[in-house]
C-alpha cells in the first residue's frame, strides 16, 4: 500500500510540473510582435518580409522549438522494464515447481526531480526564445539601416538631378551672354564641365543604390536584382531622450537581458537539481511466478490444498548514493555555471547602457546640427545664391562666384539629408539597445 501511495504522489507531482512547464512554454510562444519606429509604409512592409523569410530567424526559431520539445522528455518517468524468467531446471517449492515468471519494474526519481528537470529545460527554451527575439530586433535594425541609407542615396540622386537642371539653366544664360558679347566662352565651358561632373556623380550614386537595394533584398530573402521604388524624403522624428527612462526600458525589454535572466532561473533550478541527484532513487516491482502442480500419485494424501498455486510478489528497491565526491562535484559545477550566467547578465546590462549612451549622444549631436542647418545655414546659403544669381545676370559677378554659391547650397542640402539619415540610423540603434520602440515627443 505504501508503495502505491508513493507511486501516485510522484506521478501526480510529475504531471503537475509538466502542465506548468507546458503552460509557460505557450506563454513564451504567444509573445507580441516587436515594436519599432517606421513612418514609411514601404519600410514596414520590408521589415515584415524580413521577419517572415530571413534564414537566420527561421534557424533560431527552429532551435527554440527543438529545445521546447525537451520539456516533456525530461519530465517523463523512465520506461518500465518487463523481465521474463524461464527456469532451465525447475525449482521445487512446497506448492510445486517454479517454471517461469514475469516481473514489471518501474523506477522513480526523488520527489520533485522531474519537475526541476522540466523547469531547467523550460528556462533553456525560454532563453532561446528571447535570443530569437533578439535576432528579430537585429534583423529589424539591419533592414532599417539599409532603408535609411537607401533613402539618403535617393535624396542625393534627387539633389544631383536638381543640380543638373540648375547648371543647365546657368549654361543657357552663359551661352546667351556669350552670344551677345557680354560674357566669356570660358564660363560656358566651365559650366559644361560641372554638368559632366554631376552626371558622373549620378552614375556613382546609381551604382551605390544597386548595392544597397541588393542588401535590403538579401535581408528579406529575395533575389538581389529585385527592383525597389525610390524612398520618399525622410523626416526626422522627435525622440524622447531621457536616459534614466531609456535604461528602464532596456531593463524591461532588452532581449539579451531577458535571455540571461532565463538562464539564471534555469541555473538556480539546476543547482537544486544537483542536490537532488544525491538523493536515492526508488524502484517498485510486481512479479508473477508460474508454479506447476506436483504429480506424485503415491503421495496424493500428502498434497496440500495450494498445490500448483501461482505466486504474486511485490518489491521495493532504493539506490545507495554512496559516491559523495561525484555529487559534490555536480553541485559545484551547477553553482559555477550559475555564477557565470549572472556575470553574463551583468555584462549584457553594461553593453545595453553603453549602447544607449552612445546612441543618445549621437542623436543629441545630430539634433543640434540639423537645427543649425534648417534655421541658419541653408536659409542663408539659399539667400546668398539668389543674390549671386542676380549679380551674375547683371554682370557684377563671374561664373566662378555663381558656381561657388550653387555648390555650397547643394552641399548644405546634401548634408541635411545625410544628417536626417544618420539620425534615423542612430534612433534605430537606440531601439536595438533598449529592445523596443523609443518614445517620441
């Protein structure tokens, strides 16, 4: 009776542990989709395609699913063993000869061992799930960075087209002035050389765009030559750059920190499991012995009423964990691994804070530079060019002054496009650092 009670309690505990671990696994699987800043519909579509088809993400997802399948394996009892015994020479007993027998044996680990094994396996699967989420954030960041670089290249192409149109207009003016005897042929030749330079620049930008488009297609698992539409002019969002709040976001959402925390929880369970490994294991057996009848007719008067009655036996066994050095080494190993996992989380948090600090400084610097460009440098340069154009048309200034003013304005506008792209890339890296979307003002 005691054996049956112990067996039922162990089986109930194992079943409860299995239900809990599987429920937790379902919670991990139903994680919400990652949040990120993307004002452009095309960019959201690119990210969605990358998350769906990126081979690295598909690999990490498969590894997580494979690790989750270990939970029901380690929480199950060992397979029972059936033993058949055939007597080569029958053993005579009081009730008859023993002919053969069958024994069913089931092993039971120490109380709570199966549940701990399931928790360790579950936390390992949870860590892989968080690393898969970290891989998603990395792919999102790479897609966004490639898109913003593509946006800058398209902006440079548009500016080059505008510059060419403006230079061709200047060439028309210079040719008219030369035909009227008011200008020099050298001005016309210089403008034609500038137009050729812009055409060559557009060719270089087109080649760079092809490389960036191929990179973006590769991240989405598509052929490199698939065409991509031009990116509309990028806009700078107003990000909230409160460092303390960003650190708290990183503590809550940074996937590497969550993976390290899951490994720590698994390591703590592994230490408990190592202690339980030093406890004895139990075996319960039930046996059936086939007993033959005695056939001595001369001694019928001596036969007992139980002649030929089969035997049914129940036995209980227990292991003897006497090799203490082995179990102490297992506990020490689990403790050392737990200490390493805690250091790993500390390193991951330091990396998060460093990445946040680097991105915030970059964003603040770009913010000031963009404000300076938008409010001072570009308006002043544009006004200067208009004055130079008017002076050139009246013959007060030469073509070199006109080209210098035009080139300065193009450089300022191109620098503005570069800063906006860099700002969005820095914001992307800040999102990657904290593991979620950064609040905007």
